[in-house]
C-alpha cells in the first residue's frame, strides 16, 4: 500500500461522517441514473461525486475521500465486484453498496462476500436508499470509535507503564495508604512509611487548618507544638515549604543561620527534609517533617523519592478529605431531605422515569421503599402513576423540557395499600453544554389532604344555595358558583365584563365606596344593592364580603332579598293602609255623628219651610226666598247622605245587580258633560255576572271615579279607559280592618286616566274625607272617600296605582252575591 493510499484510508476513516460531512461516490455507467441519485442525495446534505467507469473512480476518487460508494454491479464491460476488489487491494476503507437492476440473489451474495456492505435494487426507493446510507454511516461511526478507543487504550497503557515505573520504588509503602478511611488512622501510617522509605527516625505530620497548622501525629524524643498559629515565622522551613510549594531539603541547618528550626529540640543532627502535601490546585493540605536520618544527611534522591511519595500521599489525603466532605454532605443532604415534607429525586427522561436517586420519604407517599425505584430494581415510578394521568404527565414534562422550563404537575398515584393519593411535583430538566437532557431533578409532595379539602370547599362552593363569588379589587369576578344562574347569567357571562356593570346605576357610587372600605381591610356586612338579571330586571342583593389577605381578592356571599324587600314593603304599606283605615274609621264615626245631628237640623228647616210655603202666594218675594232656602237645604241633605255613605251609616238597599249596565249608563251621561279633548275607551266583559251592591251607591262609585279621572285631564286632555272584567283570586287577600277577601270569582272595575298622576307626597291622603287638591270652591274632597266607603262597606277593595307623569289607575274589586240575594 502506497503512502498516498494509506493517507486516504486514514482520512476516509477518521473524517467524522457527521451531518455536515457525508461523502458518497456514485459509480454507474447510466448517466441519468447517476445524476438522479445525486439529485436525491445532495438536498439532504450529502456531498456526492459521480463517475461512470472504474478507472475514472480509481483515478479521481482518492481526492474525494468518499465514505460510501454506490457501485453499479455492471460498468459496461467491467464489473463492480472487481472494483470492490481493487479498493481492497489499495487499502481503501470506503463502504461499498452494490446497485443492480437485474442481479440475482447469488450475484448479491457474491458481492457481499467480496466486501460489499449492502446492495440495492433498481429502481432505488429513496427511503430504502437513505436507510441503507444511515446504516453505512453508523458502521463508519462505530469503526471510528473502535479505532479511537484502541488508540486511547494504547495511550493509557503507556501512561500506566510510566506511572508503574514511577511508583515501583515506593509501591511497598504506598499500597497501604488508601486502606485508611480516617485521618487518625492515615496519619500514623503515612508518617511511618515516610520514615521507613527515607531512613529517618524522627518526624511529624501537620495538616493545615484555617488559622494554624495542627499536629496529626509525631515521632519525636521531646514534645512538639500541637498547633503552630498563622502567620508562620517568615524563614522557618514550614513557611518556606508552604510559600514555595516545593520540598525543603537542608543538609546542615548550622550552615544556614537565617533558617530557623521547626523541629524544636528533637534534632540529633542538623539535616532535615520538609515535604508539602498539595491538592490538585496547589493548595497546601499539610506538611511532612523528617529529621534524624539514620545515615545523614538527607540527599536529593531522598527529596525526589519523598516528593513522589508526598504526591501519592497528598492524593490519598485529598481523597480522604473528599470522602469525608462527601459523607458530611450526604449526611447533611439526608438530614435535609428527611425533614422535607415530601421526596426529592433525580431521574432519567425515559418512559419509566428511571430513578438515579429518590429519597426515603417516597415510602410515606407511595407505601414502597425508595430502593424499589432506584434503577427500576423492583418497580418503575411510572407504574404507580394512575393510568388515567400517565399520558398527561408525560406530555407536560416533555413539553416543558422542549421549552427548557421547569414543570409543575398535579396527578394521582396508586398507593401500595390500594388507595389513590394526589401528589404535587415540581421539577426541572438539567442540560449538558450541548443542550442534551442530562436528567430531571425535582420534588414530590403528598397533597391528598389538601386536595380533599379543596374538593370539599369546591363542593360546598358549588352546592351552596347562596350566591358565592370571588372577585378582584379592579372590578372583575374570577369565580362564581351555580347559584348565580338563578339570575339568568352563566359563569362565563358574569366573569367576562366588570361586575359593576351589573349594578343598578343609582347604586354604583355607594357600591364602589363599599369596595374601597374592603380595600382598607374592613369586612362588609349586609350591604344591599340592586343587581341586573339577564332578562333586564333588577333584584335586590344583600352582600357579606371579606378581603382575602395577601391575594388582592374578595370573597362574597350574596343573597337575593327581593322577595323579602317586597314583603317588607307590602307589610309597611299594609300598616300604612291600616293606619289610614283606622284614621278614616275615626273620621267616619265623627262625620257620621255630625251628619246625624246636621240631618235633624235640616229636617226641621225643611219641615218649617214647607209649612211656610203653604201660607204664601207663589208670586210673592218671600215664597221665592223660601224656595232658595228649600234648595239649599236639599243640597245640604245630599251632602249629609254622602257623609253617611262614607261613614257607612246610611241605610243600604243591597241586591244583586249587573254592574255593566250601570257602567254603560254612567259613561253615557259622562260623555255629554266632559270636554271633547278627553277620549273615552271602554272594555266591558259580557259574562262578568252580578255583584252585591246598592245600585244607587254603585252608580255613585263609578261616577265619582270617572269624574275624578276626567278632572285630572281637564287642561291637557287625554284618554279615559274604563274596563270591567271577571277576576279570579286563587288565594285569599288580607284586608286592612282584620277582614279577608276570600279566594274566588270577583268583578273588577278599572278606571285609568292619562293625566299627570298623583304626587307621592299626597298619595296616602287621597281617600281622606274633605281632602282635595283642587282650588277652594271646586271640590268637596268627598268623591274618593265616599267611593272608598261604599266599596269597603260592600266587602270589596279599592286600590290605586299612580306615579307622577304616568297617570292613575283605580281598581275596584267587588264580590258576587250569595244565592239568596238574587232577584
């Protein structure tokens, strides 16, 4: 083999066939096929060289240094198999892959026997081609690693021979040193071997501490210091050895007066040797001091041999210190992890989560000892993860590793006793410098109790009949329970916009003031505002809220008190109406008494006036005047009858009447007397039936209500709506005088105007006798009070619905007659 061929072989083998250097030589007499292979390979990063004859490949291929040759088994008149033989003869290490379109299995076997690595059939499938090339490059890589390992082994053998040669002189002493695991055992042995090898009879071993040299062991005739504090005497042998980091050999100390002795009174002769023990960074670990050589003085050979032994001894001392430091560190680590309420681990990123280390606390969490998981000796950690959680755990870890982020997990494991435990895991991937994952480090904590507590809280949160919410001070709800659906909203709708938007505009300012109080750390109790429902209505909500310390959140319990508000308002209204009823009852008694007395007076006036009229001529002035007296007395009598009607003291002519007939009659009379600017609309149901009432008083009730409504529209005009319909009460209604309106069928009369409405400040007085909002002389103030007295005297109710600007509606409900009252 020529030198050039040898160089080619070495270059071909040692060149790293990595992604940036993959050279493929294509040898095929089919020009199109060769170019097709080139077009397939080069976009994938392969370097190619195309040759069409054996001679061309042999002449030009050496400079290309191909890793792989794709050789057509037939190259015109030449054979690809012969070309492989030539490669072998020339010492080429190129891997050959035969390509044939019509070769038989025997042909392929023959090619393989001659040194081909593989073969492909034409037409070549791209995937099969790349797969074959991958196998070839893998073989090249393995071959390169094999050669590199062999060379490394040779280097190591040479180094070992050198080390063996160096240590052969002191091996008898050195082989004992590594057997010591404690300094108190190593020190005497170390000094003994130095004394034996150096032929000395006295010496000492000191180790360096932070503030002094500390004596480990000594062989001296007289005592020496247990400690020598820093700083040392500047010219002492110990100081020189530490400063120079070299052995100090003194053949005769008396010849060097500037050197001060470090051996005290133990010298029998003036020669000594100081050997520093250095760590791998050159820091002095200790000092060996030798003196009293049997055949003085110490020689340079002693110094060299002592330096070798010192180097080995320092290594043993370093290992001892490292071992002790490791033991101390492991002890501290064990103490630390044993006090952690969880387990720490180091594992591989593989499907089993193979544990390199996992602390003993895993037994408290899983019921299995830590030794079970180390290197998957008994079971894998993956095997105890709940089957439903395994894929999610793996996917999350893989995703965080891909992003080079720490991972946080919550998942279930199967305890040895068969129970299910929840764990929380926090870990992170550790990478090599080239970005590969070295391992995963992390900690696992049993959160079963916390999880159960959270689940219980979530269950209570979800099942609470009260509306519960967690919100922020910046105005958003973070979480609400299902009870809020009673207002029509979903959780997503409530949390998608500021919650203040749901509060009634009139309540927002004081609501924000209450939130500011919460920001100051004060709880909020029984705060009421109106909250919008999805249908647009507002409900009264009572809030009890507290700030959650350290989280800038508010926890609130809300209750819908709308019905309670309505009941309270109804109760207050009933109390007010009861008070008004009592007031009107008192006024009625007073008015009735006055009316009776006044009626007696009027009877005398009318009687004597009639007698006087009989004695006068009709054309006389006195007759005319007495007629005016008679008319005035009659008007006064009518007024007395109204007062008696209000006080319910006049005689009743109750019977079953059809109210629709009376209503039509009143509306007919009314149309002629009211302005044309007032439109009358009537809605009279035909089958309302009978009511038990005095017909005259029924006529008076309808007339008074309609007249009062028309007066409200005199100036601006409007619409008078009068309706009569059957109304069914499904439950009894309490009245204001401790009476009840039983459930059943009733006739209901409604009189509605489109006037200005009744001001709120006078609404409570509209049924009081003699109360009027008209000017003096325009009304008696008895219209509504008389209607009220008549209706209530007949067992009915009269209600008013009014508001400024919305007009007024009067509703009269009258009971039907019993069977014995029908005509």
